[in-house]
C-alpha cells in the first residue's frame, strides 16, 4: 500500500518480497517497480546476502536485447543504408551520379511496364484472394466435411512458389496434348464447334486455282458448259472422311457443276489435275458460286466430291471453296505469352493464397456473436442480407488485415513470375518491380539502377507495413 506521507506515484515493496534473497521489489500498482523514499534517485532496489545494493535495469535490458539488435543492424539496417547509398552511384559503384538512376528508373519503358504490372497485381490479386477466402469461409460453415474442404483449399500453402510455378507450367502448356488447361478448353470448344476436316489441304498449283483470305477459288471465270475441276493436295490419308468414294470424273446435270477431289493416286502414277482411277472425292466441302463479288448460291459436295448448281446458267461465275473448309482446329490459348501471361500468373497466385485467406477469415467468423445473425434472420432478413449487412461488417477487421498482408506480399512478388515466365520475351510481358530489380542488378550487373529499384520497392512496401502495424496496435489497445 502507499503511505499517506509518500508522494504520489511512489510505491512501497510488498512484505513478501523482503524475506527473499535477490528478489525484486514487488509493485503494488500497475507494472512499475516498487521504490523506497530513501533510494538514491528513486532507482529500483534489491536485497542481497551482502547487504542492500542498487541495480540499473538498463544493463539487463541491454544484455538481452543487445545480440538481437546487433543482428538486426547487420542483416536489416546496414543493407537498407547501403542500398540507398549505392543507388546514387553508377553501374559499377565507382562514380557518384546523384539522382540519375532514379530518373532513368522512371523514364525507362521496362521499369514503367513493371510498375504498371505491379499496380495490376495490387488491385486484382489481394481483392480476389480476400473475396474468395470470404466465400470459402462462409461455405465451410454450411457444408458437411468442412475440415476436409478446408484442408484441400489450404494444401497449396504447403508447397513453395517454386513447386507451384513448375506445376502451373505444366497446366499452362500450349500443347493441348500436354497442357491440362488447354486440353479441357479444346475439348469443350470442339464439342460445340468441331474442327474442319480439311485443314492443311491446299490446291494443286497448276490447276488454275488461287487462295484468297483462306478460301480457294478458280482463277478464271467458270461456265456451265463443262465441269469445274478443283484438285486438292496435302490431306493425310488418315483424315480422309470414311464416306468418301472414288471421285466422279464426269459430273452430269444442268447448270454450273464440278468436282472436288484429292489429286493423289495410291501407289503412284496418275496425271496432275485430272481425275484418275482410285482418287477419292472430298465430301462435305462448302462450295460457293460468286459473281460480281456476291455469293449467288451455296452447296455441299457429295461422297464423290461432286457438286451442282442447277439454277445457275450463263458465264462469269467464280467457284469458291469457303474458308471454313480449311479452318485450322482450335489449339487452345497461349497462356504464358503476350497480354495473357500476367492474368495467368495472378490466377496461380490466387490458387496458392486463397486457402490462407479462408483460414484467417474462418477464425474471424467463429468469433462473430451468433445472436446477431439469428436476430437478423428473425427480423426477416434473407441470407444475402445477413451476409452483406451483418457478417461482412462484423468480420471487416479481419478482411482488412488479410487484404493489407496480401498487398505487402504482392508488392514483393518475384519467384512465381520468374518460374512461370522463364524466357526473356515472356518476362518482358510479365515483368514486375522485383523481377526488374533482379535482372538489372544481377543479370545486367548494373548495381546503381538495381539499388534504385530496390529503394522503390522498399518505399512501396513501407506504407502498407506501417498501416498494418498501426492497426494491430489499435486492436491491442482496445
């Protein structure tokens, strides 16, 4: 207890502490050490076997914190100061150049593109991960086998970014026979729009046919007086339709008529441009009759490759095989190239971190008072209204922590981009600030500009870190 004669803020040692050797005086209030009125300078005191002596707490603090501070100074403080210092020197660090590296950093097209990609990452990736984490967390409370569901979603966090990058390299393979994603997309596409039977087929050169915008047509106007011969080559035998029969050399009927066939005689021989025995017609070809740039009639070839336009007579027709006959099959999407590479890598990042967000948000949801949810439902609110007006506001602090943590992580993204975009062209499209710093400082040996990029990256991360620390302190004080 505090004596009435002692000034405010002065504490007396508890009696239990006086009977122990080398015992610190016990505080009576708060966490301030007990002090005696007769203590020099009011310092905390101890009792030892040799009598009473006075100790300086700062020495004990220094003994405990000193090694950690030295390690932090060597591992964190010195590299930061050295990086800022080197950013004002030239490529090999021998000449002071002032702000030249920073000017070059913001005027160079590669760095501007990297900063733009980082902006896309910061806007898209944390938002998508947090949103999916919230959805998964809510679903995990309403489904059976919730533990198994959470385990499967959190499992990607158990592997490194390197392993995830290698995995998604296989997923994003452009070859539909090797890439899982393209294999699925091509299968769905072909189910609705089957590929053309005759892709890769071309007209025989000496047959008087030309290719215009993918379509094959007669070079000279055709007339109904004689069949129009359209010989084609380049079709492998295994892609010849099963309904194909021997081509009809003499197409009977009135009007514009002709035959489309594979001008290839099995076993060799035959005459180029003429229908020989054993040569197969090409059934199902779309044939158009064109005059003055207008399509007057359309038909399809029969099993023998023959076609007839009985209603067309006169001269001046151009017979055209439509470009759809030769359309190449859909081969999927080149995910790791062009403007698609950044969204593809962001999708891989979302796959990895969605489980992390789900676990943290699930912890926040478990702390929500169920009375508030039940009261909203009793008042007639729908599940969507309960989710939007009750659940999200109550879990908002957790959402903010997850979002800020992901923003810090995204600003430093490097390894996933480096693995998924291994060639220089792809890296130029998917470039981010951390990757640009690595390429400049280590690949191009420009330590000055690389240090400036490191300072930029540090400056981008620090505000998010300070906000997170400030918010955590606010939560602790409450």
